[in-house]
């Protein structure tokens, strides 16, 4: 064995992109998926806070069941990743069309008058 400390990695030259190290992600066997259809998003000077809930039609109460707190940088990276994945989804299944006129919540959860 050598008493020499291990050499730190060489710095990445300016303008170059560092190679990503594969990330091992573990999903616990007991992990339960949570369905949400509502997000309340707020922020502070240093964090983006996203509360997720499930709203049922004609039931005026929703319980937040998941809260995600991340840095603004990570939120922007999440936004980019969601955009890329939605583009791929639409490329396979067709464009996702949002309802026009009413807000999405009104369209989904308030009965329409004939």
C-alpha cells in the first residue's frame, strides 16, 4: 500500500463539459406512488416550495400529501427535465391540449352550465 494520498481529479477546462458519473437510484420495495392533481408553488429568496395535493370534484377541501423544497437552480433544472420529457411524450402520443377559456381548475372541477 502507498502512503501517498490519492490524486484529485483533473479540473475541467473552461468551456468543457464534465462527464456525468452514473447515479445509482434505489426505489424501496415499500414505496407507494401518490396521485396528485394540484400543486401550490411558492418561493423564498433561496428556495422553491411545491406542495402537492389531490382535489376531488365537488369536494372543496384538499390535503397536501407531499412537499418538495429545492433550490431555484434545481427547480429550473426540473423545469427543463419536465419540458424535455413532455416533448418526448407528445412526440409519441400527440400534443397535450389545454382547455381554453376557463381556468384548468374550473374546467376540471366545476360543473358546466348548459
